[in-house]
């Protein structure tokens, strides 16, 4: 082989390596895009779950306050003197 053939072969080899490298970058870009999209979906779901949990927590607190009020009233009724039946 002549020096020109070696130079051409080397240039072609470099071009192939660069082309494969660029092609793999495009593949990685697609992979990253899919991963980012999935992460966005998961983030949206987590935020929705957090909102639902906060709402449920507020409802539970309100229910506990109501139960405390009822418990106080029940204790008042239980400690009140017994009334004799009419009649």
C-alpha cells in the first residue's frame, strides 16, 4: 500500500468512528428524552399524591376535632345526675 492509501484508510477510519460516535449520541439523546419524560410523569404523580395526602390530613384533623367535641359532650352527659323517670 502506498502512503496515500494509508492516509485515505486512516481518514476513512476516523470518519467511521466519528459517525458512529455521533449516531450513538443521538441514541443517548433519545434515551435521555425518554427518561426525562418519565421523570416528569412521576413528578406529576408524586405532586398529585402529596396534594391528596394533604387534603386527607386536613379532613382527618377536622374529624378528630369533631370527635373531641363529642367526647366532651358524652362525658358531660355521663357525669350528670340521673333523672328519675316521669310517670
